[in-house]
C-alpha cells in the first residue's frame, strides 16, 4: 500500500478507530521488542496485571477490580504469571478465602526492562512526529473524560 493511500484511509477514520489502530500498533511494537530479547512470553493482559502490582502487595480481588477483564480471566492470568516466576501468590493471614499477590524480583526486573522498551518506542515516536505532538497527545489522553455524558 502506498503512503498517500494509507494517509487517505487514516483521514477517513473516526477517532475510535484511529485510537484503536494506533494502540494496536504501539502494543505490537512493544510486544515485538520484548520478544526479540526474551524467550518468556508475557501477554498484554499479564503486563497490565504486572503494572498494577508493581512494588505492591495486593489482594487478588483488588487486582480483579482494577482490570477490564473478568475475575476468572484475572485468576487465569495470575496463575500464568506465577508459573513463569513473575509473581508470588500467598495466603492472607486470618483469611482462608483471600490470597495476596506480589511481584517477584524476576518479575520486577522484567517489568522494568519492558518499561525501558516502551520508553524507547516513545522516543522513536517523538523522533517521528515531534515532541510537541507527543506531549499534546499525552495531555489530551490524560484529560478527564465524563463517560456518563458520552453514553447519553
């Protein structure tokens, strides 16, 4: 596909499609950068959980409340992370029902390395579209969105 044709197609997209396509592209770049240097596969959902528990010990139920996937899926991802040695799940004192999760040292090293890869991708984006555009984009995305108003 020619560059001009791609530009025309992107101009005809709505904001939802544009955000989705760019998000998918950036996530794929981050995944490829990780996979290029490491043999351990970590899914985007697993990265999300690692980001929540980074330098914290939380109840698994609290982690499940902070993600956009089901409680069952959260438990599945946590079991996978534990099998990879990235997190440790422990019993909570005075509770037979609740479990706590914390990142292992290996998990912390992986998370921090991935944060470096993401910073490299952001720098490449700055080099491509300019620092002002990246800063403006970040400022816009950090604004509070009144979702109830959008749903009406």
